[in-house]
C-alpha cells in the first residue's frame, strides 16, 4: 500500500508521541527515585513480530532490549495472549537486559485481532537479591533475586493476587516494588489504548503500511551512512579493572568492527571469558543493544542529521553482533549477569575509537565510559523496615570535534538524570556533604578538552550497607588525535566521627560494605580525554579555563604552552615562544 508523505509523517509523529506519553506516565506515577527522578526506564510500541515501532526518549538500553524481552516471553508462555493480560518478565537468559529491569507487557487487540504490544521496562530498587539493591559478587544468577519468566500478573483483566503478594513478600521494599509496577502497568495500558485509537482513526491497513515504511526508511538511512565508511576491519582494545572479586586481574575487551558495503558487524571475539561474579553481560538484552546504540549515536545523531530519522526497528537491521559463548559478553546459564553496564559502555567507547580514523568528524575522545551505580541501604530505627536507595553518579564525555566534552553527565549508553540531593535528605537518613566538579585532577588537554567528572560525598547518618558498581580506576580515558588522556576514577570511605579522619581507598566494585553511622562514601568519576592538539586551543580559552577553576596555571603551561602570571594575565610573548619550543620538540 502506498502511503502519502503527509500521512506517513503524521502517523510517525503519533507513534513517537504515544511512546513519550507512556514514559511520562511511568516516571510521574512512580515512587522510587531511580524511576521518578533518574528516569531509568523506557517505553514503546511493538508489532506482532516484536519489531520496535516507536520508543521514548529515555535510557537507550531499556528501549532496544524490549524486543528481546518479547522473544523471551514468547518462548516461555504456557497460555495464549488474551485481551486484558499483563505479563511481567526479567529473565536475563530469555531476553532481559538484566534482572532488576522488569518489563511490563500488554498485548494490543483491534477488532478481535492481536496487532502488537505496548511495553515498558524500569529498573527496580530491590528484587530480593543477595545484597540490597545491587549485586556484584555472587555465585550464580539465582543470587540476583526473583526471576520472573513470562509471568501473567493479570490474565484476562483479573489480577493474580498470589503473584502480587509474592512480589511484595520477596523484596526488601515490597510496597515500593508494587507501586512502581503499578505505574508501569498504567503506562502500558495507556499505550495500548492509544495504539487502538491510532488504528481506529486511520485504519489497520494504513497504520501497518506506514509503520513498515517508517522502519524501512530508517534502515535505508542507516545503510546509506554505513556504506559511506570504507570497507575494512577496524579494531580497538581496552580492559576492565576486575570482576569484583579477583582483584588485580584485568579483563580484556577487544572490538573488531567489520564494514562490508552497507552492513556492519561488531565482533567481540578475544574479549574476556565469562567471570564467576555478576560482572557479565546478557547477550540478547544488553550486548546487542549496546552495539545498536553505538551506531545510532555515530551515524544517526539527531543534531547532525539533516532530516529527522525515526527511532525504530530499522536501526537494528544492518548491524550484526558476534560474541562467543562463554565470554563476558555472552555468558552461559546459570552465570550471573546483573552488573553489566560498564562493560557495554566501554565497548561503545571502543567502537568509537576503532572507527575514529574513518569517522573523524563523528568520533569523540575516550569518555568515562563507566557507570557508578551505588546502592545504599539500612534499617529504619523507628520501624525496623528496610530502606534502599539506588543512585547513578555522573561521569564525563571525551572532547569532541567541535566542542569540549560535557562535564559531569551520563555518557554513551547511559542517559539517566541525577537525583536531587534535596529529595535524598527528605526521605532517607543520608546527607550529601559535597557535590561538584572534580578539582583534584586535570582533565584531558586538547584542542577541545575532556569533560570534568563529578565528586560526590554521601554520608549515612545511621549507618547501613553499601554496594557499588563502577569502572576505570586503572585505565584513563584516552585522548584522540593528539589529545591527552583524561583521569581515572576513585572511591574512598571515611568517617566524620573519626578525629583522625581515616580514609580507606576502595575498589571500583565493592559488595555489602558495612557503613557505620557517619561513614561517608566519596566518589570521584573519571574525566574525559582531550580531542586534538592542545597547542591548537585558543590562548584566551585556556585563560578562561584557569579563571573558571577547570585548569591550574601550572597545567596551562605544561599541557597547553600558555604562560599566565599570578595576576591572571597572559604573557603572550612567553606563550608564543613556549608553544614554538613544544611543537619543535615533538
């Protein structure tokens, strides 16, 4: 069926609006801060063959993984879909991104025909795992908590009260889990109604033809961009600090991007074997999705695209992902696979680095490419009930072809917002003592400098427990095209009540650490690498960096060749001579 351009655009806009409305309902109705503040969620509509028709503008990993959830549900279902069903699912070996991300799926029917699905995923604070909130060092997947495989929470519109109570009774924060799932259900049911309204307005044949054309259009545009890259094998390597248990044993990541015509393959052969902790990556729900995100970011960026390109299934089709079974990116059941984000982010960083020689105008220098995911927990003094708080700390981007790397922000595949410290103080026995840009290291120098990471001090007033998942304590984000490397991250724990101010350096990944009253976690995120020759950075811009506190006078001299006196004035003659000497010495 031929669709005129105006109708195609209207239906495309309607689909995107439905996904955005679903996400808005989800985060506005949720109770846990990881959803309502950080927006660690995704929502969209999918056709009967599980193809993504539209997606919300939230965390990319959530959206790209839902087709994997749907395939896993289909393989596990024991009863057919019925109108009024609501399925919950989080099994990492059946398509889920990782077990804390529970999907809520509602089948959509129109005139008695099953036309597709409205679905969302969101990160839940606690699903009964071995340690509160987050898990790193556990034996197998069963330590991750409740594994929900195609469970019908509602069947034909009737809620299964046994399952509903089971959820509450197997989480440290059961009521919050139920309330957040309620928001997900409302979001998915709204999406189903809007999908039906779209069909009623334009007719099934028109909507389905338009959806097919929108996916084909996105696929054509991505294939066109891939075809512009010279055929070849492009390789980059890096490593991860450790697996959260075996300290000092670094884990290699090897990425080979093969470009052949209008198709691309990401081959992860040579990356670390799977590890005996939760520091592995579900292949369908996370590894593949991270590769899709990398190519969309590089080739279909909304800001640089001359025309809008819908985000849908078409952006997945030209990309093949290869990861041998039994490796960190494709573990074998029942290997745990919950702490999987930093590996994905580093893989994207490597994909960008590998393609930088042939995509210099799209590539960026090394970003923090990690994820500081921290779970604080404790028992309330008055009631004895658990409280659990999950926080995502920001990192920083590497320098870019036309601008500095953004400071203190989630990057690459991460897209969550920070949690307001006022909200923290209102609801939990914690207080934030420090929250600002790092001033203990220099960021990666370059024509465009790397972004500056964040430092955050969180103090537990009544004590409790701490689990932290992060990376890049032993590997600086790399500079690109002459830019300097950035800075590693670090974590310290110290006690305000200790007169000596004892500080205990921590590994990037720690599990179930006992925090005494007054103990503080101090997190310092990695800083991005620089892009381009530092000697090409305008002298006045270097002075601005010094005046803003982003750069010291000494570093301005040693890295940029800019001489600034104590009165904060540039010595232009000395600067010109110093830069000439530095250039000649290379």
